[in-house]
């Protein structure tokens, strides 16, 4: 089954987060992820409003989780820490 990687983000340091984005995109692609949404229009109906929303599709929950734990993505993530407030979840698609 496929999986979706869903991130909701508030960027607090544009420069540092830009370094994250420059590395994260290629890391996600390298691990079989493809982007469905990156930013764009959204409507917040419930919960914490995060103005940046990203959805990527992976072949499986395991593939998405392996990407997250990969050295490439962890290197990118070092730039996002302290530069954003984020929630990230992986959801299996039935």
C-alpha cells in the first residue's frame, strides 16, 4: 500500500528553512517520494494553522519512514530545527 507524508509547517527563519528545503526535496525524491502539494492555497478548518503544507507520496509507510531516518534527510532536518514549528505524519493509503 502507498503512504502519504504530510507536513504542516510555520517557518520562523526563512534563510535556514531555505537550506532545509534545498536538501529535503532531493532526499525525498531519492527515496522514492513524489510531491503532491508544496505550499499552495489551503483552508484551515480545525487545529493549529500552519501556512506551509507539504504532501509527498511514497510506495509504503516503511519507505517514507526510511526516508525520514536517512542520512540525507536528517542532514536537511538539521536546518529546519530552530527554523520552524512543524508537525509531520505518515499515513497509509488504502
